[in-house]
C-alpha cells in the first residue's frame, strides 16, 4: 500500500518527467476513478468526471505537491487531487493492466493504474489545491517533522502508539508499514499507550520517523514501484518478517494485531510495557 515514501517518489517522478509539458489528451478507461472528494468508493464517481478531466487538455502541467499520502497536481487554472488508495501508481508507456486514466503529453502517456480501485482523481481548481490537499490532516510527517515534545503533544491518547501513528489527523503520511518500521528503529513496543511514552522515547521516535521515511525514499526512488502486496521485494527490517531473525539482535520477529492490522516487532529490541 502506498504510504508517504511511495507517494513522494511518484511526485518526484512526475515533477522530473512531466512538469512543464502540455497536456494533449485525457484517456478515461474507468470513469468511476474520477470523484468529487477523497472517497475510496467507485460508486461516488463524479457524473461529469470525464468532462471535468477533458477540460484540463491544453494546460501546462505544474509541479506536483504532496501532503501525507495525497498529491495535488496543478494544470492551471485547473488541477487534480490524487489519492493512490491501496494499489494506485502512475506509470509511463504502454497501457498497463488495470489502467483507469491516461494523460498524454506529446508522445508519452502516463497511466493511473489501480487494481483495487480505492484510488481517486479529483478535479479541483489550481487555486484551491493546497488547501484541499491538507484538509483534515495533521502536519506532514516529513515536510513538517516534529521534535519530541511537539510530537508528544499531538498524541495525548491511550491508544496503542502504533495505532495512533496511523491516525492521519494527528500526523500525515505513516501507514501500517512505516509506523512499524519507525517503532523498531526507536526500540518502542507497538502496543504501548501513546500517552505512556517517556520524553526520551518521544525524542527517539521523532528521529526514527524522519530517518525511516528518508531512507525508504532513497532506497526506492529509481524505477517503477512494485508494491510488496504485488510481489515486490521486501526491503523492511521487521514488516512481513514474522519468525525471521531480527536484523539487530537475532530474536525471531513477532506479529500481533493492533487496530485490526498485522503489526511486526522484535520482542527483545522492543520490550513489552
């Protein structure tokens, strides 16, 4: 599932290869991918979605922006808000399986591919992109990284820290994978109540979040992204590695369920509260 690093990589690829080029054609294969808000449901499609996208033809693509897991892409005076959902990605070239929308720039077509159909393209005036992009979200976990005390102030809850980190209204960008990986880096058990963390743990977690996101971006930024759920390689220290030795101490990685999601951790490096 795309989290902040994967969305940032998509943003950088579009900025590098498409920004400044004229949009020549919009190809709609699935009108239900075009929605009026951040809905993940195809039935919430905009009735005039294809026409709204076609109105962007002739505009020059601006540089995409990102907040958390969302993208905003200006095509002044119009634009697009983009959520990749569970499986969305932008890929250039020949039409791939599960293509929903294609954008042609000269002889290059960029396809919005989304097998599970939770992703959305949302037409939006360019002047409103920034506000709608961040609406309802907490600060961006990388662009507005918080020091320990400020991070603690946003997580005054008895919820397990792993579950709280995935609350996009508190901090935008972390999902199931990178929350688990950041907690492993910080040596914090994922089930500890957020309001029980010490000042030192908040400082460690603040550093770990930024380091995890930066390292993930650096490791994946070249080439087409293939998500782990689609058969891509597993580059993570603990996620998806139940029973394998911890890369730090050799203890078998354990898995528990928190908030209905599988959570991976090292019982020795991340002792229980």
